[in-house]
C-alpha cells in the first residue's frame, strides 16, 4: 500500500526522504517519487519500480533542499508507470502533492477541470488535487481548505507550495497520517516506521484536519480552518521498529516470535491468580457475534466461529469485511461485532465497523496498532501485543489474534455457565505448545522440497482444521506464488476433486481427533486418484492410518486450540517453498501490508 514521508527542517531533505521510503517498502508498492522545494522552485523526480531507482537522480537534484515530500505508490488508478507516480504537480508548477487513498469523485472533478482548459499529465485520481489547489483563491492554507471541501473519498496528503517555501502542508480523511517532531525539523509520514531515529514526539492527524509543518513547529486546523490544539505522544524509533537481527527475512523472525507474542497477548486477560479477566465493558451475553475482517484476520474469524459456538454456544457469523459492508446484515442492538485487524487501517474493515456501529451493535476491536483508525472507532479494544510486524505476510499477529479470540470464547462460555476449565488450562500453556510446534521446521522443509516446483496445491481439513487450511493456503500462495486452494475435506468430492491428478500435492490437516476417521476417508479419495498427501496431525495418527506420503507431527492440545499449533508448520512450509522459488518473501509482488483502499 502507498507510503508517504515528508520533512522540513535544517537537515538535507533528500537522504531523509530516501531512508523513509526504504522503511515503507515493506508496505508494498510499484513506483516511487519525491519533490524538493528549494529557492522557490519545486523539483520532482519519479521512477517506476524500486526506491533504489530514485537514489541517484534525487541526490543529483538535491543541492541544499531542506523541504521535501516523497511517496511509494501502489497503483489503484492508472498503470504503475513513472508518469503516474507521485508527487503530482499543478499545471502552473506551483503545487506538488503526494496522496494515499482514493478520490472517489475524481472523474467528475477532472471533467470539470479539463472543460476549463486544464491539461492533465497522468491517469491518476490524485492529480485533481494539485490542479484544484492551483485554481483556489487565498493563502495556501485557505486554498487547501477550499480544495478538500470539493473532494469525496479518502486521503492522506503531503503538499508543497512554491509560494510557501517555509511550510509543508498535510491533511487526512480515512487514511492514516502522522507528524513527528525531531530536534532538527518536522516529519510527515503515513506510518511511524518511516520516522527517523531523532523523532521524539508524535501527533496523529484526525479525519478532516489539516496541518502546517515548519522547521520548528506544527499547527493544526479543522476543516473550517479554525486552529486545533493537539498533544504530542512520546515516540521512540527503537521501541517501534525492529530489525532482522540474525534472520534472513522478517517473516522467519516473526514466525519465531509467536510464542512471546501470544504470551504477552494472553497475559492481559489472566489475573495473577490465573483467573480469566476480560474488560467489564465487554457484553457478557451477546445475542449474536459477528466476526469481521479481511485476509488472514478473516481466517482467524472463521476459526473463532467454530470455537465460540462449540465452547460458549453463542451464535456466530464470520464475514469478509468487503462483503459485510455492502450486504444488508441483520445486525443490531444486543449483537457484538468483533473487528480483527493487524494494521487497524484496513479500509474494508473500517467501513464495516462504521456500518455495524450505525446498526447499533457493540463493537470490539482486536488490533495490533493501538492508536489506529479501527482501534479508535471501536467501543472496546482487546489489543494483540505482537509488536511491529514488518513482513507483509502475517504470522505473529495472526497467532495473537487467535489468542484473543480464544479468550473471548472462554469469557462468553464462563458467562453462560459453560464448562471450559480444560480449555483454559491448555490456553495458559499455549505459548509453550507453539514453541514446540516450531520444531516441525525440518519436516516442513522436507515437504517444501517435494512441492516447490508444482503449479497447484490443495489444502483440506474439517472444522477448525478447515479454517487453518484457509490460512495455510493463503500463506503459500501470497509469498511463493504457487497457486493453492483450501477446501472443507468433505467438500472436495463435490467438484474440485476433478482437478486431482497423479502427483497433485494435497496438504491434509487431520488435527481434530474426533473427525480423524472422516478426514482419513477424504484423504483416501484423493490418493485413489494419485494425489501426493502430506498430512499434519497430532499424536496417534501415522502414515498408514492416514495413507500419507509424509506426516508433519503437531503437538497436541485442546482440539479447539489446535489451529494455533497446526498453522506453524504451514507458515514454515510457505516460507521454505518461497525461499526455494527465490521469491521476495518479506515484500511479495502486488501485496501491501495494510490495504487502506477498498
Ligand atoms: C496476510 O498474510 C495478508 N497480508 C493479508 O491477508 C492481511 O491479513 C489482510 O490484508 C488484513 O490486514 P489487517 O489484519 O491489517 O486488517
């Protein structure tokens, strides 16, 4: 997803902009650019491809510029080319703009501007912004206010004006934007990961607000242009960021961080005496629970549906957020809507949250970024304490999401008088069990050797194993580009089994003991057609029982907690297949860490 970095101060801007863009690369992009303001002139450099391509031309341009904005673009309107890359400039070269988000009424605005004789240089929605700024009246801040009043959609903006050489302008609406204060200047960024080590305080811009950054100060204004007072929060780059240490990839490091991430997350919900303790604000007897998210976070919701219904006997629905927001959901007062999100900025999940709020549901956020938009919009937040997750493919945040959802299930089970002592005992021991599951790496690597040259793979499972199969399939395809599909094990024979041919790899999850005979039968349906089956299972089942070519043993735990253990070898399998295929594991093509557009 797009990234923004800006700087105004006493230091040379170009190196700081490049460092900021490199820190934002993990979010996913396909072009990059920067604008420098020096001696009343706006100079712009843009390149398709990697940030590295900007380095030489930007440094050649930089001379002494101390004011600049830069951007990594994940294409939504217009191909990922140099001329569509940001910053975009007004026809009179007075304004330069970088933008995250989507201007939903861009076509109508462009038509009106073209009819007035404005020549556009790109196919982007963003370019309407500098063109409107150039036609607005009054001082730069007033011109910005007038321009924003004409826009519909979402935006995080960094703006330079040749007529205001000592200022950097910013504005946001439904897309995150932060201001960082440092000793030698002020930073603007869409993600704190882009801030330099010298940033010591952080301001978050709220929807509808504007800001004017100067070398030693920042002023905030509401959508009418009235001043707004804001308190800064302390910030430390070291506490926020992370580095790879001895690991080759952030993803491999974050896989290993899962026991601690789950331990920290669970510790919030148990008293010193070991009793389960969730916030009093949490409704204890919801009429129905709606679990809403995207991608891997949605797979955590699918898992939680099985767990909550079986443990607490509370009706649950798991929804993909982009479906929920345009459906006519029967949600209302007395229902609890749970929104799961690592970034807390996913546009579809945020929109679904706003819809559920309007319908009167009690909203709960399970979020990894505490002051994110989703966290701030929920009535209650149950944080995942996974720490900054840099790899685009989520692992530790996913495991922490499962941990919070298990605690929720137990809370509602206890409130409803359901027995869940065994579940809670095993939940307290989950971090150790996850550590044990990490020892399956050699087996996962052996399976990766067997399948990495394949074009297709299938994941099957029943109950919570099916939910984990969804996540294992996504992990494999999103980082190794090996196509895969996940199916309920009993469903494959209703069509897709026609794709099973001799040698087709099938990853079978058989970690739910009571369903083992059924899953074993489904495995035979595919081996009978020549499939190569690689089975994950707990103690007790072996290659003969499961007719599998290879077995990946998974530590055993309460059946409803097995997803946290069986997902580990699937993460490692995806990682090693991607490594064998020479893929960019931390920054897979076309993907973004936080999808802030719908
Ligand atoms: C997970 O590996 C993916 N990167 C993606 O599916 C992600 O889970 C999804 O985009 C939701 O993101 P969020 O958790 O930040 O809302």
